[in-house]
C-alpha cells in the first residue's frame, strides 16, 4: 500500500493561526477535520483533503491536551 492511498490517521484543527493534531478524535474539538500525518525528515506536515480540493500544513503541533490558557500560564512561570 502506498502512502498516497492510506486513510486519514489524525484529526487537525487551527487555533489563532497555529495548526494542531491529535490521533484520538476524542481529544479533538468538534470542528477538527480528518487529515493524514507525515514526517518527511524535515518536519511534520498534514495533508487535509476536502473533496477535490485540499491543502498541506507544515509545522503542525501534536496536541498535548492543555488548553491555550494553561499553556500561557506555564510559559509565564518558566520565564520568571
């Protein structure tokens, strides 16, 4: 089986211009779309298909389950 015909393996969504992805759909928000996750040796990218149209997203971040607010608080604590 070639990588071009494999089924989607992650769920992807965008928050404030940054793309995130999660393998478990239960941790993804309701507006997440199915995507195919790749690592080309230069970084992570997602292939998102919408019927006959689609797009590639480079530098998507794996979702850690943290909310944006808790991530901001952790970042402020680490810079003190």
